[in-house]
C-alpha cells in the first residue's frame, strides 16, 4: 500500500470508530431515559422487570395520607375503576424540590421513579393538578360569586 491509500484507510477506520461510539452512546442514553407509564393495577401484575424500569404511575392522592418532611413526602395514590376494587400504592418522594402547590388531597398526581422490592414506589418527581382548577367552565362560573354590573361613567 502506498502512503496515499494508507491515509484514506486510516481516516475511514477512525471515522467508523467515532460513528459507532456516538451511535452506542445515543442508544444507551435513549434506553436509560425511557419512562414506562403504567396504572397501579398494571404495576401489580408485572413480573420482576418492574423493579428495573423507570416508571410513571398516575392516580388520585388519598385524603389524609400526605406526610411531609421538608421537601420529602410520603403519601398514597389510589386508582378506582368502574366496577373494580380500589387499587392503592404507597409513594415515597425524595426530590430536590418540594412537591408542587397543587399537590393536595384528592389531586390527580403523576409520579416518576422506581418501584422498590419493599412495595413502595420511590419517586423523584411529582406532577399534580388540582381538580377544581381543571373543572369545566360551567361549574367554575356557578361556583364564583356574581358581581353587580359596572355603572357607565358620566364622562366628565
């Protein structure tokens, strides 16, 4: 092989190694960032792989179950399907930020984290929405007090 061909081969091999390394890093990053959304009922039915996946679980915060300790919280979310018994899941949230302001009793909550072998869901993020904030407009208007119409100005 002459020196010109050797340069091209070396460049091709180096480029191939770089492309393969970037592809591997992209694939592993994508696999690690996946969250699987499951219901509480589906979580209970899964096998041992539920302990190794990053999960998202949704439900309503059970009234009276919230126990706050600084920015951490322990609580229970419940899921009630029509004609089915209520499913409950204990959640332990240990995050860098406190739970959102909308995190209250009966609020819909979405927790992200891992399910532990101790039967507790260990959350690192909570998203919550207040049921009254997202009620249909008709209900919101009925619940708000009505105000008297403003008097027209006399223009002076």
